[in-house]
């Protein structure tokens, strides 16, 4: 799953009538196991500090596109305090289970290019 992180983000949506060139996820939500991985990734990269509790941050994610390649999307949200120069990130959580239930999953952090 992909989790956008924008300080103060509490809600996001997509437009199902979007132009064909934009990826539109079929659903949004979160997974408690993913939330811990996202929190740890942001904390380990010093994007959030350790004083912020995991349950104080709203992690909202969506499934990634099935096709490999570069994808564009439009994300709609309300945040009256959002500034164009505020840092925005995506945390990709890959789930994979190895032999004997070993967790082979990983996360990747990337910054978002936005046009506000």
C-alpha cells in the first residue's frame, strides 16, 4: 500500500471521473501493521520526531497500481494550513512473507512533487 504523509492531513479523496492519464485507486484505508511501519520509516528518516504518538497521526493509504511504470495521480484533500513549500512524502509498504512466516516486507520513502 502507499501512504501519503503531509503534516496535518486527515482526509483525502480521488475523483473517479478523472482523465484516463491519472491513476485512481479503487479504495482508501489503512492497516494497523502498515501504520507501524509507516510511522517507523518517517521517524527513522527524521520526518517526524519521537514525541508524536502513532495514533495522533492519521495514516491513510491506498493500493498501488498493478502495472509497473511511472504513474500520475490527483489527490484531493482539505488542509487550510498547507503551504506549497511544505514537504510531502509517500511511504510505500511492500508485504511479503517468507518461509516459516518470516516477514520479508520493506518500506520505501519518496518525496512528492506537487503542483498547488
